């Protein structure tokens, strides 16, 4: 991810040049729509191409197509699959690709061909990533605390709430709209669930599933969808709803 200083430098380097700026919203979890990002992007590029062609008094369409080829090449590995990140951004000119990377934050679907790079959505993301809150931490080990010097840095995990002995599943099992695929009698069935506390790794299930039911975690595979025949392969394709302690 670009730092603020690197983004400013890139913006200045591209100032005055014709730049293709591409932002892609990659936040999609439904296997049936794993290539929805590509369809939206193709539609946006096609519309932009038509606009350039209708106004092409100075021969820009050739430069646009060269810039688009640089970016399209980076996206080909994900042609019919999910993007690996919530957002994806690229900047290219006719002669080279300047930047292309996935981001941990959701991005808008946006394509622009214009002088200079369109960096505003990226700046908003950096600001969101840099938001901080102040907390006070009291160490239980007073002797150890006395050895710390002013300015010492540390990582702290803040637990807002916790539930003990509750049904939970890996976060990777949850589809968009609080849905899951369950392995039942040799076939995959889609169910709606109710969720409670959640973090990056686990989701608490408060309704819709029972402890011991087998849920699918390999949602990125094209053949995994409701209604198909399936078998559990040594807990790799399917996991089980388990009971355990859970913190957000």
C-alpha cells in the first residue's frame, strides 16, 4: 500500500501526463458472482472507450488502449475468480504501468482517462487507515512495568466483549448476506444464519446452525455452490460448527 508521501510523489510524477486510473471494488463473497468485479470493470472501460472515440480529435484512443493493456495484464490471473483483496487500484500511461496493487479497504468502481492520476479515493482510504484512538493500558506486572522507558511501543489487543462456550465457525465460511453452505446428505445446501460477535478469524452463530453441522470454507472454488453433490475431504473442503470461547 502506498504511503502518503509515496502517493504525493506519484501524483507529481504523473502530473500533466494522460493517465488511466482504475479503481475496483473487490468486496464480493458470493461464489455465483465471483467475476462480478470484472463485468463491472469491462463495462466501465467500454463506456470510457466510446467516450474517447467520440471526442478523439488528438488521437488519444491509441494511448488509452496501451495504458489499458498494461493494467489488464495485471488482472488476468483473476479473470474468472475473486479479487484477493477488498479493493484494487492501478495507474498507467501509454508507455508503462506505474502502480497496481490490492488494498485491504473497499474501493469504488471507477475508471478515468485524464491528465494526471485520480488519487482522491486512495487518499480517503489512507485517511481511514490512519484513524486512531487513545487508550490507557495498565500492566498487571508492576515490576516489569517499572523497567519500561518513556516512548516504548507495544501492541495491545482490546477486547470489547466475549462469549464463552458458543457455536462459532471460521469467518471464511460466511457468504454475503449472512448465508452459508452446509454439507447435508451428500449435497450442499444454502442456509441463512444469525451471527453475534465476530472478528477476523471467527464468527459466533446465534441461529440457523447447530453444533456439529458441516459448513463449507472453500468458497473461492468455482464448482462450490448450492445444490451440487459434495463430500468432505479430511476437513479441508468442509469444516464443522464448533463450540468455544469467542472474542470480537
